[in-house]
């Protein structure tokens, strides 16, 4: 499935459909538009209107930006040719289509560098069944030091840990995980705790 994304003219010159190649290098941010969204092997793939001609190279870090221009969802450039490049993101096609631009370069390069040094308690904002598994959206993300691969637990009454999970992906303000719990258990949960250390004890678990 492939969707061509039609964009309204932007009021700010953040897009580089034609980039400033004089500044588009590893030390300068490259701003560009998302011009197409597709689903490949069940994952969301974006086409970006900047490529090697504008200084974009395979392996560079980038991020989809929110309406204020802040990095929201990180990605790595997977292939690039001419004036376009491609990357895979953890957002759904519908989520991507609500956004319009990306930044590639220093502003996105260190999204994964800030890791929480103490346990993070957060709320479950949403839940759904994906592929027969329960997926939760957590109200803390990279801004709070949450990174993919961190472990956590769903909390029940009295903050007792009732189900484990591993963070699947994280954007600027939210993170996502599959949890071995039913939707009823998630609805009854008081929140989650995300462990700063992989070795954190979980002695209070009820499972």
C-alpha cells in the first residue's frame, strides 16, 4: 500500500524540496517534506523530498517533527538516491499523514542519547489489540529519557507490578510496548513503571 501525501503550502520555510546544499552537511540540519507514505512488510515507510543531492546519506539520523518543529519520532535513513530518501518509522500511516516535515542531522542525531537515570512512573494513554497482543501507549517518551529496549511493568492497586513489558519504540512524548496482559487488566491498571536499569528488581510482581 502506498499513499501520495498532498501537502498544503507551508507558512514557514522549513521544507527543502530544494535544499540549500551549501549548508546541507553532517554539521547542519536538513529540513524536508514527507511526500509519500507506504506500508512495507507491516511497517510504515516514508519517502522524504531530500536525498544525496541535498546532503542526505544512508545511515543519517532524522526525525519527524511536530507542528512546532521539535523532533517527534526518530528514524535512520535506509536508502537515498538523487533528491529523495526513505526511512521506516514506528508511527502508523494515519499518524504520519497528520504531520508534514522531517529534520535530518544534529537535531535528531542524539534523540536516543538521553536515558533516564531513575525509574519513570507514567500513565497508560491508550491500548489496543495488535496481532493478538495487547499494545499500550505510555505517556512518557524520549523527553523523559525513555528509549526502545527499556523494561517496565504494568502497575495494579498498591503499585504492585502485574505484567512485564519491553519498550518497543519511543517518540518525543510517548512510548509504546506490548504487554502480557488482557485489556481488562490494562483498564484496571494504575499506571506503569519503566526501569532505568535493566537489573532493577521486580520483587512485588503478582505474576
